[in-house]
């Protein structure tokens, strides 16, 4: 029987690239996101390589998470790989000027959504004594940068929760890998800047950013490691980025 991977936030960017790559690695896929048409298109694209179950829901709502993931059909229950990828940044302003709605969306998605999904999926992995959880952290979870306030805090929470999961899953043979990228060119900046295309494009000007596929390569590498080896924590940057704020840009 093929292995099963569940990837949250597979409608674009990093999650979509991971879904494509894990299909090539021989996994059947549960893919999630709020945009039904994008999920359906990906499911169709991958249908020759993998069985795909697209599930449309908002990870901010516990009832939706439980309804969609809490009672999966028998053939989809035994999830081998969970990729907690869905997340966002919204806004880049000083705290005193921040939009409360942006804060709620980031905390509810990046922290509470990840918790809801993990709380639903981890018990099965623990009972089977088998599984691998990937959490998409960020360099923003390792450093704090100017005006990054709530996004940085939410990714610091992911960093801490990844350590907790690793300790609490230790007796049950469940691996936990946190991946912390620098700049990856996806829909991320469009979302952060509320659809301001020019501001989003500027983020990636003058250097070669990472692509979703680069992160997918890392996931593929990790899932193919021997059973006794786990990469716990990966910080990955474009070569032209030294830390959250320092880029070598040629404009
Ligand atoms: P994208 O905006 O391209 O993708 C984000 C994904 O998350 C989409 O599929 C979106 O689906 C999903 N998502 C967002 N909110 C929700 C929600 N409430 N419920 C369900 N799904 C949701 O960004 P990236 O691919 O770049 O981001 C993926 C992850 O990587 C995030 O956690 C991000 O913080 C992290 N990251 C990104 C970096 C970057 O530079 N791009 C760097 C470091 C970390 P939909 O809108 O259809 O619901
Ligand atoms: C995304 C990378 O530096 O914009 O997490 O926070 S950064």
C-alpha cells in the first residue's frame, strides 16, 4: 500500500510544490486549502501519479478541522506524513499601527490552525508508532525583525511547538522536522501586502529567491532518510540572504 501525506495549504506556493513532489515520491495525498477550484485543479493534475483527496476548509475553525480530518474514510486514516504548511503574514507595520484583523488571522492560522490539525492527526500516528510531522516555521521564528511583530511571534510559537511535539512524540517513533525558510517567492507577499502587487514584487527584486520546489526538495530528502535519522530543524535561505534583514541585492 502507498504511503499517505496530508499537506495543509496546498492551493499555492510551498504546499503546492510539496504536494507535487510527494506525489512523485510515491505518496497518496490529502490536500487542503480554502480555494476549492485550485485544490480541484491540483488533484486533477496529480491524478495520474497518486490518489488525491482534496478537502476544502478553513484551518482556523476547529469544527471544520474536526469535520474534515477527524473522521477520514478508512483508506485515508493512516497518515504517514503531515505537513503543517498553511499560514500567512498580514501587514508589516509597527505594532502601534497594526490591524487587529491581521493579527487575528495570523495567530488563528499559524498557531491555532496548526494546533487544531496536529491535535486531530497526531493521535493516529502515536497509536501506530509511526509518522513524520513537518512544521513550516520561518526565519521569522528564529529572529525578530522590524515591523514583523505578530508574524514573528506566531512563527516563534511554531518553533516552540515543534520542540514540544518532538519531546512529546519521542516515545512513539514520530519524527518532527521544522523547516524555517528565508524568502520564498510564492503568494506570500501578495497576501502580506493585501494584494499590492508592486510592493510584493519589490520583495524579490535584485536577487534569486527560493522557490516552493526548493522546500519540497528538502521534504523529499527528509522523508527518504533511514528510519533512525531525523533532521529536526532546517534553516534554509537564498544564497543572497544572510538573515531576515540582510540581502545582497543587485538592482
Ligand atoms: P502562499 O500564500 O503561497 O500559500 C499559503 C497557503 O496557506 C495557501 O495554500 C492558502 O490556501 C493556505 N492557507 C492560508 N490560510 C488558510 C486558512 N485559514 N485555512 C486553510 N488554508 C489556509 O504562501 P507560502 O507558500 O509562502 O506559505 C506557506 C507557509 O510557509 C506559511 O506557513 C508561511 O508562513 C511559510 N513561510 C513562507 C515563506 C516565504 O517567504 N514565502 C518563508 C518562510 C515561511 P487558501 O488561501 O486556498 O486557503
Ligand atoms: C517568511 C519570511 O522574512 O518575510 O516567513 O518573514 S519573512
